[in-house]
């Protein structure tokens, strides 16, 4: 028999009295000479769109079934971008092979008892597209995912170059346990572990992620954000959970915390688009505003000796009450909210310019913004005698969108006036078990 679906596909088949007598070929794309197997169904041809997760899910279900009654023998498709997909089981288990500019390697599906098939994957290169908008895909549950053993020599996700990567994940009583997830490149190391659990509300992921780099500027370049920062030895630790699968990770969807520590470097005068990853502070506009007051201290961009702080993540926002930036020109204390979903700011910045030749020691301050103001006074930030320096520190607000933040100087404080408390932007309450006293000023 022959069955045509327009010019897109055609089926050639020989039918017998028994199912085992069937043999056929499904051709996709342009018609070519017949190449039917001795028995079963062969799929071949060209197709610009191939549902790889669909094929993989079908193989997992087939491998897990008590008896394999699949009529499929093999698949050989030429996809868009010179990418070739092959699927066969001539050596026993199903093996999916990919060969092309974006993926070169194989995935082997092995039986694993009552659980879905174990998956062993090795790739010389695997270049994945940029993740979507983070929408939760409830069609996939943790119980459906097999045991995973993955190694990739060259892993890229969108513009991010993650280097060599490994993944070890196993079935657990509540879903899937990720014992090891790591990626190493010359400029970045990522180490993570966690769980993907089934809950009444659907799947939920909880991971601890550690990121290290000898140079934050090169790390950000490797992640696809070139020209944001120069230098900066970095350690960032994330402890967070989010609704959905691990691959639905996105900062605006997290509930948890991020601790950041960055060594000496410089913020570059970048365009607003860099706010996608470094929107936690408007370092593009702030130095420009500061330059109005301390123009002899600031050049293009802004140098820093160290950045330390903690962000609480909830409801699409990042809150901080202890982010400090220590630099040769000034020391800064930042509190407030960054809208990761709304892409806006509601922050306040306390600036201690390094005038009079005295460097303040921010780490020894004792009472948050109020203590910071008093500390700057006590540290001798005001020149002695005369009216050379009317204020000991400067107080700014940052509000508005990431693309066009409004940086405004608040009412200056005279040395003989009691230091006012910084207005803290209204924030979402943090559960008691997540409240921690931080090293900077004991702020809560």
C-alpha cells in the first residue's frame, strides 16, 4: 500500500496476515527511493521541526513497558541546520544519536525495573537555545523522569558558555534527587544539588547553587553579558526553591536567598540592557550622579575594592538591607528592592566619599543606616575646621525602571545634626526562619 499526505510525507508498506508480517517506510520531506526494513517500520527523510522530548519520552515509555510491542525499528532524519537525528536499537537498548553543529553525541536508554528507563548521555558538544519565559510545564512530573547520567564536553545555553558539565540524578521517594550538577569553564564554576519533588500543587524544585569565578567580568562574558564589569573574584551562593522543573529556573521565579562576595574590579559604563543580569543596582546612573558632587573622584565607570551582601528573593523581587560596596573613591551601603519581574528599583544608597584622606571601616558599624551615618561622623569624614565639607555622607534614592532609573539626592545632613534613619521601602515580610543577623551593622 501507499499513503500520501500531500507532498510532506508518504508511507510505503507491505501488509500480511499477522502483525509480524508488517514492514514499511515512512518518508518525510521529498520523495526518494524505497528502503524498507525486513520487518517493522523505518522513519527517514527531512524535517525542519523534530519533537526531541516527544521521541525521548516515547522511548522511555517503551523501554519501561513490560513487553515491547513497538513496530518501530529505526529513525534517520535530517533536521534544520545540518543536524542529523538517528534512533535505533540494533545493539540492544534504544540509542538516540545526534550529529551536527549544535549537538554531537548519543543518549542510551537502559531498562531500570519499575522506574522509567535509565538514561546515559555523552556529548562532545551540546548547544541549547535560550530558555523561554520560564512558564511551568505541568505535563512533566518528577516521577516521569528517569535516572540520569550526563556528561558534556562543551555545554552552551543561549549565549552562555558553560564548558564541561556533568549531571547525576536518581529517583527518590518524593521525585528526583540531583546529587551532582556541575559545569566548569576557564571563567566559571557552577556546583549544585537539590530535589525536584511532587507536591499537591505540582512539581517544585529546591536547589543549592554555588558559583565561583576568578574574574566576574569574564564570567559574565561567558554567560552572555560582555562589557558589564572588569575583574572581580566572585563567590555567589543561592539557596532557593521555585515552582516547576529545575529547567524552569529564573531569578524572578525564585523564593530564597543569594549571598554575594566580589573582589576588586570596576563597573563599566554599559548600556541599560545589561540590567538583565546586573539590574540589582543601577551602577550606570549612580556614578554619573555622584560625579556632580565628587567629579574629581570618579572616572568612566566605577572602581570597587569589594562588594558583599545578601538578597532575599520573593514574589519576583530581590530585597537587600546590607549590600556594601567598598571602593577607593567612596563606600556605599544599599538597601531596598529590585523588581526582577517588574524590572524596576526602589532603593536607597548611603555614600561615604573618601575625602579628607580618611577611609571609613564599614564592617565595624553597629546599627544599620542610622549607625552608618553616625559611624561616618565618628570616623572623621568631615574636614576639621571651616566649611570645607558641609556633610559627612550623602543619601540618594534610586527609583523607576531599569532602563531609566531616577537617581535623586535626598536632604543633606550637616555634621552637627543627628543622623536620620534611611527610609526603608515597604517590603514583604520574611519568615522568621529566614531572618538572619548579618555582619554589616547587625541589620535584620
